[in-house]
C-alpha cells in the first residue's frame, strides 16, 4: 500500500481512538455505529467478497454473540470471557451450517443462508431459554460507554488489519481462486471446502464479538433487533456498494450507508424511504458498477490517467 | 386424518401457484427472482385496493389482477430483467441482488402507499365454512384451492398445447438449442417474466383472503416457494405440484400430530429447504428417476 | 505406478466409460487417443477426482485414489490440465502459478514459492508476461499457463488434455519439446491428443478409446496397425503415419 494511503488510515485510527477526548456524545455514538458497520462489512467481505460466497444470514452471528453475552452476563460472567465465547460458538455454528451449505454453488448457497437465519430468528422468538420474543436485558451496572467505544474501535481496526493480511496471504489467494473458478482451484490442489469454512468461521467470530459489544451497549436485545433479516441485508449492502472484495470497499460502504441512514432518519419526509434508497443503490450498483464505489473510483482514475 | 388430508390439499394448491411463478422465471432465464416476494405482496395489496375501493370481490378480482401483473412483469423485464439474463448454467449473484433491490423498492412503495399497518380483506364469506366429507373447511380456503387449480390447469394447457408453451419448455430444457431453432429469447423471457409475475400476483391476492398482511409479508412465503421448487425440481408443473404437496403435508402433519407450536413451523420449512437443497439439489423427481434407472440396468 | 481397473462412468443414461483397464509406468509418456466423445476427458476427470467413477478402481503407487477429491489427488501428485483453459482471469500470470505452488503437492510458501514460480514461468516461456492479468493472454500463452500451473503443483503425473489443440505447426513442435523436457525432469505424462502425429512422436505407449471402451493399448507402432483402431479412428490417414 502506498505511503500516503497508509498514513491516512493511521490518522483515521488515531482520530477515532482519541475522539472521546474532544467529541460530544452524539458524534461519538455515530462513530460507534460506524465502527460497528465497518466490522460487519469487512468481516462479511472475507467470505462474501474474497471467496465470492454471498451469505444473507450474518444476522445469525450477531445474534449468537449478543445472546451469549447477555445470557452469561446474567449469570455474572465477565465480558472478557463472554465475548470470546460468543465468537467461538458463532464459529462452530458457522462450520456446522457450512459443511452442508458449501456444497451449494452461488445463489443456492445464498438462499440456504436466508433459510438458516430465518429459522434461527423464529426459534429464538419462540424458545423460553432465549427469553422468547420479548428479549433479554443485560444486568444493571454493566454499561460503560467509553470502554465499549474503545473496544468497538479496536475491533474495527483489528478486523481491517486481518482483512488486509488475509488478502495478501496464501489463504487469500486461495479464496480469490475459489471465487473466480472453484473447479480450476480444486484442480490445482485448493481444498475449497476447507477454505470456505475457514473464512466463514473467521468472519462469524468477528461479527459475534461485535454483536456482544452491541448487546452491552444497548443493554437490551430481542430476536427482532439482532436476528433481523434487514440487518443481514445491510451487512451485504455495505461491501457491495463500497466495493466487494477490496479492503477499502467495505469501509467506504459502511461510511456511505451509515451516513445515509443518519441523513434519511433526520428528514421526516424521507424517513420511510430507506428501503427505496437501499434497493435503488443495490440495483444501480449491480447493473452498472458491480465493483462498487472502489470500482467507480478506479474507472475514473484510469480515465484521468489516459 | 381426513381433515389433515383435506387441509394439506388446500394448502398445496396455493403453494403450487406461488411456486410456479418462481419456477417459470428460473426455467426460462436462469434467474432466481427474489422480487417474487414483493410481487406477491403487491398482489395482496392490489386485491385489497380493488376490494376496499370498488367493492370488488377478491376472487372475481383475480381476473383483473392476473393480466395487470402480467403487464407489470413484462415491464420489470424491460427495465431490469433484460440486463441480467443468466447466460451460464448457474444463475449469477448479480441477478439475485438486483432483484433483491427491486423487492426492497416494492416494499417501500407499499409502505408509502398503504402504510405499515396490518390490512386484511373481510368479505361476507370470510368467516363462513362448509362441510366437506365431514370436515369443516373455511370458505375462502376452498375458493383459493379452486382458483389455484384453475390457474394451474390454465398453465398446463398453455405449456402443453400452445406454440408459446412449447417455446417456453424448449428454452427451459436447452436454451441454446431453442435459440438455434428460432425461438426469440427476448420475447420468451419477457413473457416468462410476465407469467411469473401474474402467478405471483394472484397467489398474493389469494393469500390476502386468508390472512392479514403487511408490506413485509412476502418473505416466509418466498422461502416456502423455494423449498417447493427445490423439492419438486424446476422443470415441470407436476414436479412443482409434488413439492407443494410435500411441504403442505409436512406442515399440516406437524400441526396435527405433534406439539410443535405454529410459530416454529416456519423454522421447519426453512430447515426442510436447507435439507432439500443439500440432499437433492435436482429435486425429488430426479431421485425417483435414479431409482428407475438403477432397476432398469439390473 | 498408476493402475486403472474396470473404470466406468455413467451419466444418467449415458455410459461414458466402460470397464477401462490400463497401466501407466513411471517415466512413461502415455498417449490417449480416440474419436470425439470417446470418453477421454471423462477418463482424466475420474483419474484426478473431479468426477467420481461409477465403478472400478484407480491405484496410484499402491494407494487407492478413486474415491478422493480433486485437491486430495493433487496433493498426492497427479494433476490435470483442462482442454478448454480455465485461468484465474482476474489474477496475474504469476499469481495463477503461485496458487498452484502453494496448494499443490509441493506446498511451497513465501520466497521458496516465488522462486519456484519464476523457474516454471521461465520453462514455459511466460516470464515476460508474469505480471499481466491472465485475462489478457493469447490462446497459446493460456495453454502454456495451464501447463505452468499444473507443473507448479510438483506432480509425479501430469495429465495433459489436448494441449496442442488450436496450435500452429511450429507451436506444436515447441509443445512436443516441452513435453519431452517434462518427461526428462522425472514427471510421468499422460496426454490426450487429436494430433496423432504429435502423440506418436513423443509417446512410448498409447491407449485408444472409442465409445467409452478401450479398443487398443500398446506401443505406437502396434496400436496404429491395429485394424480396430484403423476402422474406428484413423481411416485413410494410416499410411501417412507409418513413418517411424
């Protein structure tokens, strides 16, 4: 990566980490939301962008992370234990689902993931153990915004670094090969199932930790809030709009979608239009620039240089 | 027992209509139409609008809904479908996501026009029931079944007896060969989209007579429709009918013979979809075909 | 080294391979010829695990491999090229070869892998396009890339599927030379080819398939004289080929 770009990312990270010193709570909340979005988008991108397996069921992992933390916190477990545990459970679950699901190619896999996520949501709404559809509340005095904020920013940085490392590694090359031509990849020795499972598990773990942090911050979760299909949808939307398969793409996408959400919600007339906007963006991006904003940027760059 | 059988039959008819709209678009264009859920939802609202504005009975209104949605489907094809027709053997992710986007837009449209409040259609006969073979069946359910059967017979006739139908079947089975034989791919695709939307529209309109609905309501039915197509294979009307029957039987059987709560039934359908996708991606009919052939070799 | 016994593959109603038997010895250049649709590519697919045979066994160095997946077979040292090339178009030529170096039987990493990639690109005359995206290559270059990728997995057996298809006569001579160097480096070669002259020129043994069945196996000389082979495949071209 070029020096200028590297410095820019460093500056952004430093800004985010020192923000509580000079920003008000409102903007800090926005940054928190942005970090959350960046984690989800970048983590999803590991499987969806690098390996090309589009899952519309990632809300399942947010939910697993959130519920693990809440249920265990209610038993006085420490977040330093509940968060990683949530990640582990999510990773195991991703493998259990992945083993049969990854036998499916392309869109069939996507449909299977929708089915699984919905099944989980419905089950969580019904079963006693998860508090049913009324959800669960974190125990009192577990709320600490600053700590949570730093954790979220830290996780965002870690996720992006992991994504960058994966992309350049042999693992990342294998994923790219799988995305482009899975049979040719297998023909040169790439065990595609193993790599897909690995990418799935890694991203599931990261997303689950974010889910746990979300639960601690909001203090209350319900199947409708954490297992919502619309959440799965925005998770996919962000990297696609930003530029699927790149490092910067999910970050741009997260920025765009978060900003849009804030803007739309603040204008009463447009408050109900976010589906229009999301849907419209999805259509336009897929039809005209499947590489998203990063792709658009590259195209403009080529025009400028030519 | 009879009650379970009859309820299964009634449900299967509706499910088959719902699923066929999806199957025909996939068969001709190799696209998985996620907007199907949105079109079904609009069908429900269309029936509702016709009923509340003009007092038009929803079943009579099907005659209006079907052509209306056929046109809508053709327009959707012209706007979006044309650019995403799947060339390869597997449908593309791009087509999936574009149609997903369309679904979102349709949902928002419904929110804006009709708000997110739950709506329902209450006619004079909504609460009535009749007795068939000693079992009480709701009148709307029976009418839905009859309408479904009617539309499926229409479809069967269309596919088997008309040139258009032959062209559709040809493209479904072997696109290249069909094109070489002079079939106009664009026209057939547009018609397939139109037919698919028409079926989605009437399925939605029929659903509206059976339950309350919001703009969000297409999703679980979409998944059931997928389940059916995967189970039944996408190649034939009988395959889809078979898949519909299996799903309906499973749901009604569970409700009648086990204590699995209704809210978990959806989870069961999704689990079935998952299992079906993984265990027999070609659908049940191919499973039977495999048994036949093995017997023949011996 | 490679023993194939009663190998059969059925696709629904079509029997693509029917009880095919043959042996390949280490160091062979083993040609496979036959009319189109004879099942040659299917045979390769079954050998490397891309397709699961309906019946029969394949043994490689004593181990049964017919039930293994493609990647598993590659890790044991058998690799194939594709008749219709399948490069990773968005990656550079070097990256294409690198993937094979990482995940093939050689399991190389880091600088070691890079060195190996460079060597192979030299051998297959692709060094000057190493950084070019694979999608921009000519067909001749793409064919060499297929071979380069296969070689990067460090196989003991390489299965070349019609590598000479679409090449002009001088390119064919170059390809034959390349095959000889592959053989000389200790890799056993199986090759499917329609250019019978080329096959005869490099192979020491030939298998002839027709309609999924083996109709002849032996040295090029014996096979070309076999009346069944002449009838099924060679026809009137036979006299011209008896030049050795």
